C-alpha cells in the first residue's frame, strides 16, 4: 500500500525541525565522545613522579617503663 497523497514540499516543511534536532544531537554526541577520548589519553599519559612519603616532623614522647 502506498500513501494516498504524497506532497514532497509539505513533508519537507513538516520534517525540517525534527531532522535538524536529530542532526544536532548526533553531532553533540560525537563531540562528547571525541572529548572523552582525548581526555582519557591525556590522563593515562601523565608521568607523575613517584615520591616517598614525607617523614613526620612530630617527635614521639619517650616511652617510660615503671
């Protein structure tokens, strides 16, 4: 079965808004995916220096035995 009346100009006008909306959502998703991809590469490539824990400058009280 085919549609009884096919008016391409009328259909184009009616579908223009939703098509623009779907296109913008797809483009936004691609931008977010690319941003996350490059962010995760930057984080994994960081060379953080390995440091020893700082020694405590607080001196402990001497232990007295009774």
